């Protein structure tokens, strides 16, 4: 009984993931005008429509749609997508996330094969697999990641596999199951600076996430690239970001992404401010100075944005240092 109680996550109001109430003083109004560097064309090209139909035909979910990613049009037109396994209902309620929360019922033992088949049909060279948090499952969903990695390797041997996992509540065994399959990239996002965790990531812990990343690197060694990402716009300061970068690097993280938080609905956490592209350039330069092997920082950067290029850059940089 005690073990079950430990796994159950108590969330904030499901109707108001951002905690409800009026926007904080000085926050960007939800319907306020966005700066020009955040404006992107609405998706709707031929490739986008074709991939959307294919994915929905197989009853698959993508984080591109579930999280309202601003790059969905660009990425799908390039023929890439990030698959979200284990359903579209999350057991946690982060104040910034647009994925539904509640009691998941999704259980499809054939999902790994369906995802792998879609990867093959799309001709992907770099597939990203993520999931909702499944604190209701004994292994927190690790077995599903294992199944997808094995299935992709079986059907598309040349395709690189990147996994973007939950924190598995910090448990070593679920993580070990995933790393045993040697994904090319292991990604786990810390999302924001430690000070903002109580309001943005209740139920999660910054240092616990860092430990997951460190354990992944220790288990995977040189065969697995480690990666993490953060958002700006929730009220963090520049120095706090640099401190978080340093902690991640101290825990063996090699690839870093930084993007602008965009409020999904009026019920989510407000945007404190929009960071200018020059500020992202400064963060990127500082991150390289700290020692990351690949950094992508920009207003529209998301964790899986140009994931294949980030992995390739990290590997090339490492090869250059070894030469």
C-alpha cells in the first residue's frame, strides 16, 4: 500500500494548470501582441497534410500536436515528427504544458510496432520518441520505450533513435531498462530553473532530473549522447540560467536546447516576458563556453527541433576534439 501511495502524484487543479487567478503584475497579457520574431506561418503544406493523415490513420500521437509546437509546420514539411507514446493523458500537471492530465487508460501492446512502422513509412533518419508521464505504471512506462527502440531498430536499422523520457520518479531500474537498449540520444528536460519548480513543475525536482541524466550517461557511456532543455519566459534571470547550465554540464549533459515559453491557454502560467533573439545568442555562447558539445538556443527552439542536426554536431565536435 505504501509503495502505491508513493507513486501517485498529487497535481494542482486539472482545470487550471497554472494555478488560476489573475495574471501576475507585469506579466504579458494572454491576448497581447507577440514580438515579430515569434510569428510563424500556419501549417498546411502538402507534406504536413499527408503526414497528419498518416499519423492519425495509425491512431498515433505526436507531441508536435499535443503541445501546440510552433514548429509543427516546418518540421512536418521536412518529413520529421516526434512521436508521443503511452497515450495523450499525463499523470502530472505542469503549469506550462498543454498535454491533458487525468487518469490514463491507454494500454496498447502493439503501439511500439505501429510507431516503428510509421517511422519506416516516413523514411525517417532520426526518430524522436517521447511520452506523457505515467506514474500509474509499475515501471513508469520504461517498457514501452524499450519496445519502440527495439521495433525501430528491427524495421529501420539505419534510423537514429532519440528518446525524451520522464524522470521515472528518479528510479534506477526503469532508466536502466531504457539505456540498456542504447538509444543514440537520451533526452530528459529540466524545463526551468530550480527556483521556479514549485509553481511550474510541482511533483518534480530539478536535482532529481539532473541525477537521471547523470545516471543515463554513466550507464550508456560513449554510446549514448545525453541532452536536456529549458524554457525562458517564466520569470527566470540570466544568471539563474547560467547556473542551471553549469549544473547540467556537471551532470554529464552534452546537448542543450533553450527556447521561449509560449502560454498555451489562459489557464496556464503567464509569460513573464519575451526574451530577445540577442539574449538567446548570449545564452548559446555562454553554454558553449561552459562546455556543451551542441547548443540550440532561440525563441522558437524546442527540445526536438532539428534534433538530428544537434546530435550530429555533438558527435562531430567530439570527433574533432579526439583528433
